[in-house]
C-alpha cells in the first residue's frame, strides 16, 4: 500500500533526505498501528527527551529494551508461571499480553537509561551531536595577502598574475 502523497518531486530537489522520505512513505504501510502499551513523549530540554510507557503488571525482567541504529525497540513478554497461577479472575482489565513498540530515533539520539516505577517505564534519551557535526563559523577573508588566487585575488588582473606566476616558476 502506497502513501496518499507522492514525494517524487521532493526527492529530485533535495540531497540527503532519502531516509526521511522513506520513513514518510512507509509510515502508513501495515494498516493500523498497534497502540498498546500507551506512551507519553516528553521534551525535558533542548537535547533531552523521555519516553514513558504504561506497563502495569510487568516486572523489569519481563521487559527488553534494545537500541539499534535510529530505532528503539521496547518489548514485553509475560512469564508463563504468571498465566498458570490458577487465579480465578472474574474480570481481568489489566492487559498482560506481549507487546513490541518501536520508536524511530533521529540521528545522534542516545539512550541514557531506563527505570520502572509505579507501572511506568521511563526511558531517558539525549541528543549528542559530535563536535565535527556542530555548526562552526567560517571567517571571510582569512587568507594572508601573499597567497594568490586562481580567480584574481590581488590588486592585478588575473591574466597578469598568471603571467607573473609562470615567470616565477621558470
């Protein structure tokens, strides 16, 4: 099933955004999305986030958190000993079914840690941009006056600089 939008015109005029368009096109593939367990996404600061999942009835040993490249997978599997207790439930409203929840992470998002308290699983995330990827200021006209440019950076025309450079190297 294809998306209702055609992103082909945007693919032609952008560079490096292929992954973004793939995510947009594939977001509707698969029909209905699973909405269990419910979660909250909280922005704590400019580069800090928290995901809180409602996982009542699960223990830390029954929950698995895996961070792969740009994907965070949270899954839960109830142990079989809990299902075979022989309890006589009249009504069972707390869902204890297995689940797998996937979160797409942006580049440079790292998982700091996770904590389970009062039926809420809190996963701490932080964006750590490498020093080489951070924006830096580029000075204009920072070259020394002795350097010559191929496009005529001195006080003489470029043709005269070329003739002078050839004479120096001869």
